[in-house]
C-alpha cells in the first residue's frame, strides 16, 4: 500500500508536523500500516513536489524550525477521490475505513477563502464554516494560482481599462479557467481619527506636515487604490508620512486610529461607523469573488453561492453602511486558460 494517500488523509484531519504523523500512524493504524521516519519524509517530499501539500516553517525558541504540513486544494480533491475508490488490499481497506471516520466528505470539507479583508466576506465564511486567510488581493490570487485557496476576495482596479480584477487574474492565475463573481460594491474612502483633528478632506491633505498615514500591506487592493488616488492628486506616495507603515486588517487600522497612533488610513464607511471614526468618501469599488470554474460548478461551490441569496445573508449585508448587494452573485467575467480575451457574463 502506497503511503501517499493515507498521509494526505491524516493531514486532512488537521495540519500536522512530521513527528505527529508518525505518532498517529504508530498508535492508530498498527499493524495494518507501518512507516519509518525516512519513508515518511520521502513521501511528504513527493506530496509537496506534486503540490498536494504545502509546508510552513514554524520557529521555536531554543530549537530548529519545524515544518508543518497542510493540504492544498488539489490535495483535498485527491483525498476525496481516494476515499471513494475501492481498496486494493485488506490493509488499505482497514486504513481507508478508519480515515473515513475522521475526515469529512468533499462536500463537507471547509472552503479556504483567501485574499482581501472584508467584513461581509468574513460573515459569509463564518456562516458556511469556511476557513479564511487575509493576505491582500494580490497575495490571494497567488494562492489561487498555487491551488492553496478555493476562493479569493479581490478588488484590484486596472486604471487603464477601469476594470476590476480581470487583468490581474490573467497575469497571476494564468493556467486555470476562472470566473469573477460580483460580491458587493463598497463605499471606499479615508478613515480619519474621531473629530478629524487634522482637518483631512481628501488625499492631498495627507501630504500636510504632521499628518500620519497608516497604510495596508504591499499587494493589497486598498494600498493600490490609495496609490492611484494619491498619484491622481499629483502627490508622490512615498513622501507621505507613514506610507510604509501597514496594518493587515481594517479592524487593526481602526483600532490604531482610535488609539491616536495615526490620523488617516484607507478604509470602508462600514468600518468607520463600527468604530465611530470620521470618514472622507472617495468613491465606490467593486469587490469580486475569484473562483475556478471547477469549484463554481461543484457541490461545494453551489453551497457557497446559494448562501449569497439567503435572507440571513442579505439581511446582514443591509446592516453594513456603504454596501450595495443589488448584483451579488452575478458572474462578471469568464477568463479561460490560454485565451487572450475574456467573456463577460451577467447571470449565474
């Protein structure tokens, strides 16, 4: 029996270190499955080469970095197929039966939602028990290209075409058929400290002496958005005090403003109202969900997009100021692998 798929099944239960996998095999699967450390790590290396697992280094005080293994989307799909295939031996049947008891079927496995920070997207993820990873739009698209995420929230605007996300997906997720699904249209602007003590009325005021900016990380849609507005105002972004200072979420930005650690930051009207900050509106932007066609047409994708039309989801969206969900769930574009042009679509 090859150890590759059983190892994937173990990792599907929870992210694990190599020694934890060895211990689980020795205690739970003997005598039907045995493995030594050399074979274990050779197998893990093969899974990584095949992009079925990813590895994250975890530092620890006084010792070497440890490697933690988790499944990619391709790895989860491989586990699902293996669990549904007939066993080739008594040993494999016993191991597979034990694995089935401890991990969910493909339609129950949680989705991985990565990319930009958004309170409505966070609520959606919670309502369907999805896992989230706030990385910023650009980094989120990288994870989708590497099959390390199922869905990416993105709001990257191309100033030449005035289109959202399409050109970025074409460059960063070039080897998959991708759909852009409208999630919401959000009101965007500058979050400013309560009472607006620095009298900030627009992006040009960020260049005033003493105005402290708090930015979003490099590659985030918010940072790109702010850079575009600042350049349009004929201001060099790098001259702004605090341009290089970044917070990973809107909540972190808001708390910094409340604590008077900064005077202004890019953000949402909804965040300003939640934390009772002042808000300088600068326009609206479209926020999309970027998904592979394969996921969109799967049972897992169906569950996700059905949730967008539920009364509970739409009622929650109406509690967020500056959100328009009139076209939530509409397919905006289809970007085919190898095609130079993309097709626009308007219905699911």
